[in-house]
């Protein structure tokens, strides 16, 4: 055992040390001629260090120079890559290198360059390395010039994939085997690169472990390169391991909330074949429920029973109650302040309640939404109420709403049916009469995007149907229908399935909205059930909810029919052949509201904009010109929702 024994020095030692430091500092005050005499004393140097010492002396007179510079000359496809990754670059800042050391580094640099070119698919390059003296240069006294002729690019000639384990002989796994082969990225005829080879193997492994075989691995992989024929033959064997099925959900970290409720929220398909996406969906449902601050689900592959492997849920529960303060800004309604109160277990009911007070320039609202834990089929009861005062058209509308029903969210589809009571009172000169109504409602929303937060392809569709009676004035029946669709279509055609290549393609985003309220002309329908449009997410170039039915006195009110269409060209921004987080857009929007279909006269907005994929979500900025108003308007918002 090593022991450290303290040593206590006598008191005169610190004093002597202090006196010695003072003497050393005083040496700096000696005349320069004396210092020159001292430095003239003989010193031991390494072979080849004389030039390096001279370089240091010259550098002392001015700014410090590197030992050498590296200039790589050749095609752009290899020049920047070599200049960035050559190991010799690490030594150029050492200012004590002599010609001998630099010559040895150049020998190693040639070998290193050949290895780097091989990773790009060039196995027969021609390299020339030169060392030039550049004493007049302010950067370095020497320059290493590397001239590269990469030669012919090696291409894949053959790909052989094989399997071991349960997937090899399982007839039900044929579709998965075919899917891995079809999705193989480095197909015959494509250039062979080390990165492409690694990515192809990793992608195939992810496809193997995503379904049924979570313990799959690469058993053997080989790339045989024929440099004379510029061909690469690839082979890989994947070991699947056993097929797994979901077992029971095991919760860890539960204290406040019911464990059975967590299982119903997760909706994990116990007994079904393992599917990574289903595991992530269950994790997302738990995380978004509001009952937990953190959620992490893993399949226990060490349990010894692949046909009923437990799923471990590591949970950190959220507090029973909390208050959340928020602030935001939109060009539709200006700055916004909000206060949310969350209660995760209401007395008696046990439901979760979220109450919000929100205030901005045009809208003041107070609302509460209560939700029960879903049943075994995913349906949950909900109830809500709200008061709102907002500017709609030419008037301020004070409204209230109460509703209750059931809803279900499963995969990419949301469903709901509920009863709702509405009333609306318009304030202003010659304001429309107040109205109230009760309705029975059905809603359905499907999202089929590749990414619900930042979609690059796919579509979404939302449908709403309602049947009700007016309660103010003459009691009359009416119906309300509303549909909204958004599609993102990549433009151009590319056989390359590489995700980075596909991300560079421009896209066309199309959007359409339509709504209709059918009733007698005398029916007094709350304006909150009718339609207005205009603003950041509808018709850009116009103010929020300022496109409506125009009365004879010029006032704008909500109408019974709505139509909106939009086309937007989105183009990713590529800088120096690298995809950035920015996009440019060009768009045209058109929308109309009227009390009769034949009176719909669209108002058009055109403009340009920019998109930025920020760490907190997509930021969208648009400059639009309203053709009808002949004015420009800036629209700015954060996030994408459908």
C-alpha cells in the first residue's frame, strides 16, 4: 500500500525559496547585451533542429509561424476531404520541426492519403508529394504540396445477404427478409465508399431489430475489392437471435398514480410480436399523458422467455398539481401571456384537469378541460368549458362553450363524439343578434406524415360533422360540416433512397379547407359555429379572421360557407454542397366566406418566406401581399400542427 507521509519543512526554507524567486525576477532587469552573452553558451540540439531554431528566432521578431503548410491539389471530390482529415495537419503548428522530421511525416502522409482515398472508393490513386521552401511566407517557412489523381472510382458489382437464427427458416419472416434486401442502400452499380458500406449494414440491422428480433446482430461482413477491375463484392450475414413477443408491462417508479391506469394509457399490445414502433408509441402515450415527467420503456431480453418478454417502464411521476406560466407571440394576435393550472387527480372523479387563462391583443379566454384515464379499448371520457372574448370580423364576440363526450387516440388517428352547448354575443354598432345552440358532434383526424413535427411527405385529413338546434329566437335544426386537408409532395424523381439525398428535394405543399352550415335563413346560429378566415395558417396577406361575409354597411361578420386553397413551393437551402437547416418558400393562398355558395369571392395572397428548423421546432416567417387590400403583411409563427 502506498502511504503519503507529510513532511514539515523548517521555517527558514520558505524564506529561502521566496528570496530565490526575487533573484530570478531580477534577472529580467539585466542589460540585453548580457542576456545575449548568456544565450551564446553551447546547447545540445537534435539532428535537423538548426533550421527549426532559426525559424523560432525569426518568429520571435514578428508573429509566430507554423512549421509548414499543406496544399492539397486535385478534384473537388477528394481535395476537401483529404485537406480536412490528413493526419499530417496535426503537426503543422509545431514550430520546432526540422526538415528531417517533416520528411518522415511526408512518408506517413502518403500512406494516410491512400487509406483515406480508399474509404471514398479510390483504390488506385496517383500521389505526388513535394516539399517547397517558402522563407518569405508569413504562414510557414515550408510548404507541402500533395497532388492527387484519384483514378477510377470503384463500384459495387455484387451484394450477397444471408441470415442465421430464427429468421432464416421462419416462413412468416419472409416479408421481413425481403424488406431488408429491397431496402439495401448500397446496390450493384453504385460507388463503393466506406461510409456507404457502414450505413448500408447499419440500416439493414435496424430493419432486422425493429420487428420480432431485437437481439439481432451482424455475424459476418466482408467487402472484397478488386482494384484492377474497380469492383467491390459485398457480403453480410445477419444473426437474428430468437423471435420475441411483448410480455407484461412492469412499472418502476410509481407512487402517486394508479399502476393499472398507466397500463391503460400505454396500450402496450401484450402477446403481440415485438415491434419497436409500438414500443415507442406506448412510451409516447405515457410521456404525453401529463402524469409523468420522464418515461423510458425497454424490452427485457434477459428474462429467458422470448415469447413473453417483460417491458420495463422506468417512470418519474409528475407532481399532483402545478402551475405553468407561459409567454408567446404571433403576428395574428401579438404578444400572449398565459397561466395554466394542472391537477392530475381531481377529488371524487380522479380525472385530470387542465385550466388556462390566456390573454393577447385580440383574444381573452378562460377554459378548463377534464379527461379520464382511457379504458381497455383506448376510449376516454372528457368534459370541458370555456369563456372567450375575441375580435372576429368587425365585432367583438363574447362567447361561452360547454361540452362532454368521449375521444380516442390510436396511432395516427384521433376520434371523438360529444354534445356541445354554444352561445355568442356580438358587441359593436349594429351588431348581429346574440345566439345559442346545442349540437351533437363527431370528429375524425388522420395524420399520415413521415414526421408529424416537420413533415417532408404525406398528408393529413380532418373531418367534423354536427347536427343541432338553435335555442335563441325560433328553434330550428341545422347541420355543420367542415373538412381540412394538407398534403406534402416531394418533387422530382430519384432512384437514390439515401435519406440525405431525398431531404435535398424540393416539395409542394397543398392545403384545402371547406365548411358549410345548412339552415333556414331565419335561424340564429352562434357566430362561433360559423366561419371566418385569414391569418398565419389560412390566407396570408390578411389579418386574423378578417375575411368574412361583408354586409351592406361594410361590416364583416361570420358566414355560413367557407373555402380556402393554398399552394406552397418549399426548397431546402444547400450551402457548399451541404444541406442546411433553412428552406425558402413561395406561396399563393386564396380564401372566401359567404352566406351563399354562389357569393364566394376569393381573396388572394401571394408571397415568399423562410423556414428554419430550430432546436425547439420549425420557425416560419412569411412576407405576404394581399391582392385585395394591396398591402404587405408579415406572418411569423413557431411549430407545425395539424
